[in-house]
C-alpha cells in the first residue's frame, strides 16, 4: 500500500504491467527450445549484436535472455516465392489480408473484398492454407531465393500503444535474422512505409497493378496522425519517461529489441 501511494496510481499501473510482462517471458524461458540447426552466417550475424558488451546503464542480471522460440507464424505466397513473419499487433491483420489477396486474387475481387477491411473474423482465407507454424516449414514451402520480410515497431512506441509483444521473441530469429527483410513501422513516415512495402513486393515480382492497389489499401489503413487516445498515451509516456525506476524496468525488458534492431535507447536513460 505504501509503495502504491508513493508511485501514484498511473505509475503503479505501469509498474504492474511491466512486471506482468516480465513474469510471462521469464516463465517461458524454459518452455521453448532453440532449434539445433541454423544457418551459420545468420547465427554469427545475430550473435555479433547480442554478444556485444551490455551497456553500462543497465544491470545485465535483470535482462531477459534475447532468444527463444516464443511463437512463429509465417504467411506464404508460393506464386511470388514470398513470405512474411507475423508479429502480433504490428500490421499483422493487414498482412493477412494482403497475402490472402495475392494468393486468391480472383475470388477476392469477385466477392468485392478489400485488404483494408479484412479481419480475422470475416477473412476469405480462414483455412490456414497459406500459414506455416515454423521457419523450417516455411522455407520448405518456397523455392530457392525466396524473399522474406517482417514489420517491426520501436519498443517504446509499441508499449505505449498497448502492444506488449517483443519482436525478438518471434520469427525464430536465430535462423531467419540474416534472411529477413525488415520494414520499420513508423506513423511519422507513412509514405516511406508504403514505399518499403512496394519495394518488397516489386522484388517478389508482384505486378504493378496489384502493388498499386496494395499501396492504396495500406494508406487507407494507416492513421494520418498519432494513435487513438493520444491524450491518454501522452500522459502515460510522460509518466514513464519521468520515473527513472519505471523507465529502467522498461528498458531492461526490451533491451535486446533495441540492440538487435538498432533502435535508440530513451535519452533519459543514458
């Protein structure tokens, strides 16, 4: 009770949320085994990032281990030799609709569907025909020289939007890191996000007409300004950044997201 009063209601809520995330991922450390076989080049490239000395502003013993296979969901388009790794809450619904369109274009258009309005509850592609559960299954379903991508989001931005999923816990990165094209989700650069998607699809030889349609649908889906509830988000961000203990807890939880994907740490922690 004393701690709760000292922290304040909002700080207490953030603290509980951070501790809950920490507990979930700590509990999962022993529940998932890292694959025994992996691409040597990919492993070394990723190791170079995660094995560098830990920054002096964090306590190494408090950091979550960077890699274990928490969850893997890949979507494939055999026609275009293309795959994406789904990270929940980072444009996963849009990508599900996009791959459904790429794989079943005729039926998709016949039913008058749009990528921007596809949802898990009403999707045309609800049979999981184009879904794979592991990285190994995914590459076995594609030809040589396949193209694979994922979409990531800056850790603080993702956390403040209520997204508690850690990028480094997805995609079996120990195998896929060096093969993965990474698209950064940033609402301040909407045009760049659209351009990055178009670039991946172009390399996969998706026709211009389909790429153009996907770009238009992507712009429909993306908000023009900041995320909803911006006032509440601003207040939580202010509280988190002004409380050194909470901010350090957050950084220690997401430390390897910052390291692996080259995001800058919050200035107030440095």
